[in-house]
C-alpha cells in the first residue's frame, strides 16, 4: 500500500513538473515573439484578437508581441497605442512607441479610444476619443476630442476644436462642432478630417501651419488619404449604415467599393490600389477602384500596412 502511494506521489510530481516546464516554455515563446516584434517596414502591423500588437509578413507568418492596445497605428518606425483606463469616468492613455515598441511618451486623455493615425513620415500622431456617447451613429448624440502631437517639436494639441473652420468659404462658428478621423499628407502639413455640426458631416482639408480647415464635401466620415495624395477612402452614410467609398479629390467623383457589408472603421491604404479596413474582428482588403471582392487578410483590427516612408522635398 505504502509503495503504491509513493509511486502515485512520484507520478503526480512528474506530471506537475512537465506541466510547469510546458508553461515556462510557452511563456518563453511569447516573450521571444514579443522581443522580436518591431515596427518593421516589411510587415503589416495590426491589433490581434487579444489586443496585442502583432505583425504579418507578406508570406502570411504572424508574430505576436506583448504590447496591448485598444487602438493602434504605425508608420515609418513610430507607433501610437491608445489604451482605455476604466473607471467611474473612463479615460485614455496615448502611448508613443519607437521602432522596438518601447514607450517614448505618454499622454493622458479624456474619453474612450476611437481613432488613431500616424502620418506617413512618422512625425505627426493624431487620435480621437469619445468624451460623451460611444458611437458616430447619430449626429448630436456624441462629443469627441481629437488631438495632434508633433513628434519632432513636441508640440501637443489635445483638442483641435479651436481650428479656424471655413464652411463653403465662410468662417464658421457653432457650439456643436466635432472633429474626428485625421489623416495626413506626405508633406507634413496638409491633413484631412471629418467635421460634424448641426446634423451634417463634412470632409475638411486642413493646413496645419496656418491652423485652418475648409470643407470639401458633405457625408464623408473617417477619411484616409491615399499615398499619392489624390484620393480619400472613407465611410459614407447610406441609409442607416456606412459603406466604404473612394473620393477623387480633383473631380469629387465618388466610387463605392466592393465591400457590401457595413464598415465602421477608418480605412488604410495598401499602396495606391488597395484599401484595408477592420470588420467583425478581421482585417480585409478590397480594390480601390470598385472592382473585385473583399479579401480576408488576418484576424484582428487596426491595420498599419507595410509602406515605405514617402520622399518629400
């Protein structure tokens, strides 16, 4: 009896040791993967299903890091990670990352994360939070705060609501103006965004140095400027939902994309011919000319495509 007891005890110890060994080994794999993850220009960065920043190679391999974000964006070796801080009144921490995903700066913000975007050069970082309400579903039922950080000078604007706004060429003032969804040009000065006021949404074109924006067109939300600077991918209100479209900025011609499902995301560009976006926990791509069909890229959200930094000047 005593012998059988010792044998059973020894077997249990062995099983525990194996289990512990496997756990440690698995933990090391995760740590190694996280340590190896960088903002590599050759990989598409995205937010994985568990919230961790991950990278997908062109061959389809995925590396999972340790940094967890609620919204994420990266370009030219600079990352922006938005993390919600729960509480009686939720807040957001904006964390600026270097190419190895090390924190270089953090900014405390009001509200919950909505949008994040890094300029093509990596110089400017923009974000939007909901300060009241939690969706763009109905104008007037929410309030946003959109900020921009100049990573080169350190200049921080936590809310761009004091931009000089021109609607149809006229200086405009109203207490209900909301900005969201900033997207940057390669010149590190021009940007586009959405402005909502009095139940209408507008695409606005901004001059950062001049600190002014002017309306371009109505019913354009969450714009994303193409690398060639000629088009904007955006979500358009159609009925009670949003459909992805591409707007030609020179002609204002509008092209619906082949994604027939509703998309509530700020799209990204994979080169000048393909638009990427998150829908139902998956990153998809679709041709930018309205042809073809959506293609599943990877499970996750907040994609940042592997694009080389633009050459300016």
